C-alpha cells in the first residue's frame, strides 16, 4: 500500500466517522470539529505528496467517489441541525427579551405577574 493509498483510506475512515457523528442526534458539534481537523490534516498530507486532480488514477477514484457521496449526504443533515440550533437560539433570545421587558413592570407573586404596561 502506497502512502497515497494509506492517506485516502484515512480520509475515508475519518469521513465515515464524521457521518456517524452527524447522523447521531445527540452528538456534539465540538466532536465534529475534531474529526474535521483530523481529516484536514490527511488532506494536507495528500497534497504534499503531489496528489491533485490531474494525478487521479482509476484505483483512487472509487475512494474519492465514496468520500464525495458521504459529503453530499451530510450537507442537508448539517443544515437541518444548524436550523434547529438557530430556532433554539431565537427562542432563548425571545424569552430573554420578554423577561427583561417585564422585569421592571412591578410586583409579581406566586409565579404570576401583573402587566402594568398599556
């Protein structure tokens, strides 16, 4: 196995681990960053070895196609997770604004508040 083949195997392995993390609903995006950083290192080593689009041989195309297919499947999943986080952030901001606007409104007791703003 050549160094390029080994690097491509490592990239494919990292991509598959990344896919498992992204598809797991309770995974943390911080974990994603570690896998992506590792994959980026392998890609940098691959470029240092002189691997570019002109030097792609047929034996490497299968691995590259697998990596690309996984990446294409992950893009919509990542976007969905991003939208979910954005909705949660918007809800937190909205509730924080409501709390701040009613904080000076006056007395409240037993969990109820009296709206003095009219």
